[in-house]
C-alpha cells in the first residue's frame, strides 16, 4: 500500500486540475492541457514523497549480550569463574556486559526482566534455582515477548551437598494422627549415607540411617499431639560424606494443635464404619435433620433420600457452604440415582449429576515419548514435548484419561499411571512432568521398552484405547521388538499413532529408503492414516473426534468387584492416600464441569469435589461401609485415610471460629513472616512479639495483618503462636535445577555447558539476532521519471506531427 511522507502536498493537484479544466473551457488545446495536468500532478505526487513498507530481514554480526552471573551462596557447589571466562571470550568478538547476582537469595526472574531488551540477548550463568521475586518462567516470557533471547550456561558441579526440609499442615487436631513429610535432597545423583533424627517437643519419634542415590527422597512420619497449643518438630541430619555446607542439615517446623472440629452427621445408620471414623476423629453430633449448622466445621449427609431433604434444608445448606462451610454427601441404595437426586434442589450444590456418564469405559490415551540423546542432538526434544503438551491441552480430550511414558534405553512411567484430563490440576501436573524430562544418558533409542510399559497399563483397560508415539523416528535398533508388541496391542483394540518429528537423526530408514516409523504404523494399522511427519513448529491434530467406538463389553466378565484408583493423585485428598481397596457397588454419576474427579472405580467417579462459594462440597458415591454393603474395604486400615482426608478437605481450616485466631506460615532466615489475625468477637485486636505490641493493618472484615522480621534461626512466638525460622532460602535448593534446559528451550533459547557455550553461543546469538523489520522504500523517482517520460513523449509527438504537417504543405 502506497503511503506519503507529506500527504498534504497532494492537495495542490486540485488547483492544477481546476486550472486545466478552466483553460479547456476557454478554448485551449485539450490534449496539451490534459498532458500538462498529468505531468504536474505526477510531480506533485513525487514532492509528497510516496513510499511503501517492505519487510527486511537483518542479522547483527555483533549482537549485544548481557551475561548475568549467579554468584549467590548456592553456587558455591559449582566451578568458579565461569562467567568471567565467558565474558573474556565474548567481549573481544561482540559487545558484552557482565552483571553479578550475590547474596542469600536468587532472583533470576527479576534479573531477566531488568536486563533483557529488544536490543540485547541474555546469558544466565546459573544453577537455575530461582527462589525470590518473579519466577523464572515469568522472566523468560517477558524476554520472549520483547524479542530478546535468553540462554543458560551451567557450570560443572564440583561438590555435593545435602539438605533437609519438612512439609506438613501448620494446624493439627488434638489426638488425631498428624502426618508430616521429611524431604532429603542432594546436589548429585550419587550414593550417600546419612542419619536423621526426628523429634517432637524434644521427644525422639523417628531415627535411622539410610542410603540415597537419587536427587530427592521423602519419608512420611505419623504422630499424635495430645496437648493443645504450640508444638515444635525438629529434624537433624548428619552424614560422613563431604558436604559444601551443613547449614541446611537442620530443619524446624511449627505446629499449632486445636480441638477436634465439630461435624454434623445426618444419617439413619449411626453405627456404620463411616460413623466410627467420624466419632473417633471429630467432635461429631448425630442428627436426622439439617439444622443448627453455624458452629459446625462440616456436615456429612449419609445415604439420605431426596424426598427427606426439603427446599428449606437446601437453602440452609447453600447459605452454610457459601459462607465457607464444608459438606460431604455419601451414597448408597437411597441416594443419588436411587434417591431421586437428579434435577432436585440438593443436586444444585453437588459436584455431580445423578445420571450415568455417557459411554462405557471412556477414552484411555498413552503418550510414549522419545527422550533418547538424539532428540537433544538434533533439536527435536522440544518439538516432541510440544506435541505432547498440545494433546494434553486439547479441549476435545477433557473427558479422557492420559498417561505419559518416556523411553531411551529404558521405558519409565512419567505420570504415575493414567490421569483424568477433566481437572486443571491433572493437566498442569502432566505438563509439569513432561517439562522436566531430560534425554537419557545412553545412546539407545529402544521404543519397545516404552511399549512394554504401555502394554502393562492398557491390558486391563476398557473403552477407547489410544497409543501415541512421538519420536524423531530413529527406531531401527528396536523395530522388530516394537512391531511385535504393537501388534499385540492392536489385537487388544488399541488404536496406534506415530508422530514423527522430521530431523537428521540416523536410523530413521533402511538402505532402501523405507521409513521405520511409517512402516510400523502401516503394519499395525493396515494403513498410514495414523502416521504424521511434522516439521518444527507443527502440531499433529490427532484423536480429536469420538468416531472410534469402544469395543463391545464382555458380558461373561465378572463385575462383582471394582478396584479403586486415583484419577488425580496430586490433590490434597489423594496425595498421601495410597488407596488399595475394592468396592462391590457405586452410585452411577457424572461429574459437573469444573468438578475435580479424584477416585474412580471401573472408570466411574467415586470421590468428586468442587468449590461452592467460599465452601467445599465432596461427593462420595459409594456407601458408608455397613455390613453387606458396597465398600467395607474403603473404611478399613490405611484406606480409611481417604475418608478422613475428604473430611479434612471439606473442613479446610480446623481452627475454631471463636475469639481471636492467629495464623502464620513458617519462614526462612532473612525473609519476613506475615501474621493474619481474625477476630470473632468485639475485643480490640492485639498481638505481641518479644514483648512489643505489633502494628496491625486492617485488610478485610474482622481481619488484620502484621509482619515480623526475625533476626535469628529458631522458634519465634507471636502471642503464643509458633513460627519456625529456618536457614536462608538460598540453601533450600541444591544442585542444578533439572527444569532449566526445558524452560530455556521452551522460550527459544538454549542451555550449554561451559565448553559448549564458548564454541556455539555467539553463533546461536547471531542467528537469533535475525530480525524482520519494515523498511520504507521510496517511489519518488518513479513518479518523476513518469512525469519526464510523459512530457518528453508529448513534446516529441507534437514536434513529429508539426514536421509531418510542414512537409505536406511543401
């Protein structure tokens, strides 16, 4: 499109045209006047400076680089001087600046935001452990959005370090089992022996010597607090191994013990296994009517038919839940579809509808991902993971289950089995697990190892079964074994797909040019319809419809027992449940949009939750475990933790809502602790710390906040409420952040070792400095030439005509 630098000059064309028209009306030479008017108009257009914008790709021979050197305390484990050597190497070849980060916390995200610009590229020399300010993803997204590329250089790890942390709820219930998790981490993956001692209020509750080879190992510790108020858990770790620092070998956790929360139990069967759990763990009052809920932390409605729950009862429940209460509704032969819940008022608050889910068995999808070294060497790993994440995010698959298997030399379970895609938490968990995948150490690409794991998963599944391999196609060494397993899977009605990422990886085809991946699909499926060969940036649009019918069910198969399985293992209710139970019956329900499906039986939801207003509602769609019922195993032994966890989730905060309630998380040395005070009476709010009254800020209805700045590691108390202060947060994460390479690659950069950076970083930076810019191209000369040619042509034509006329007269 033609534009003008001085468009107002074009207005002079009007008087030129007007003058020519006037002269023609006065009898002037029409042809001559038209010619002169066009010539003058073309000259006026040229004076207005016409131009067009043309895209020009430019490359900076000397791109500007900013090296951010992470020299915080956690970097003492790594080789020193890497950033300085890299700076000296680059600064002689291209404009380079060096920035140093020091101290007891690492703000990588903030540093990227501060130093990245459209005029430069950023090089992080770091272990990748960001622990303060913006997270690294935010910083990388910012850099990408403004056109700056971020690279990472990881120094060599020179010494190992162990650290210990404790995770668990801040609030415990008097007399109930309280579980906390001890996490031991090390910088390297080497065998190391250590001893830890766990104490509660100076009483030893667990000790032992352990050997650990992995980067991280956790231990679940149960304990019961029998006294109300403040308590302290202390963990001490010792080892004979060489360590860079032992400051992070001791950890404190504060616990505040409260009375048993009040629970209203609405039931006609007060002697069931469910009732035993409620009476033992909570201050439970039994009733057959829904009333007087104000002081209750949760309400359990057990197998009550819909005609017993009036409109006024539902109104009371809605008000109670909206104000933050918790409700658990259990099933049985008189509730849900058997109790006429469908389309009733009680169903409004439930996370499920009392109707069967459409289809039998559902869709089960297994992604088998290639993480062999060739995927990194040939830059296909990010494309493999990108296609996998694309499938996780597909709206059409929200009702399906999906699991992730990775293979190199061996196949291993990445996702912990199949997870339900209908919950945001599960999808985010799958994406997070995939982003952490790294190429295997050995060079083999053994697809059959991954298929063997998939076969174990799918051989007991029903419904629509899909297996998707995403690889660079270098499967020559395992082709025959893979074909055999894939053929066996096809006999079990598994639909087979292969997404082949185009690359220069070897072993993709035989000496005749036949592509192994394509042949594999054709031999298994009978056609190549399910084979997709993609270039970088492309995504395979597969298994997006529901045209595949599930196989017919085997009528002779016994359905008398259904094994419970976790469909969302990362939820509060299921994260430590380790359920191993069978049930013989369930209420057939369908989760509502937005509900969290947590536990299934035969692909049918058994525990489903959602948020309603400020409160929480859980549906347990099997019975209360009574004799002769459906679910006695679910209420016995360790399986009963699933029930107590559901109640605890519904209760949310067991603190009594009376008087003044103080809450505050533990903190790290050098960081403040924020205290929240909620007043349930009319007294003047007051908090004291070390004998001084704290200044409170009003932040909401009956809610106040204050901050303290502890100056020592140890236990601190605010009006008797405990706060543990542990080692500086900089010592929390040890070793290299394994997510760093994928985070950098996902935002267009690349991660290097020190040697690789000196050899390749500048070349990559030059390539990434290619910029497409819109450059103006002037058309002024073309209009001047057109005017000149028209004028000369007109003069020459007129002169020629005059000569011809003159000769005729002679």
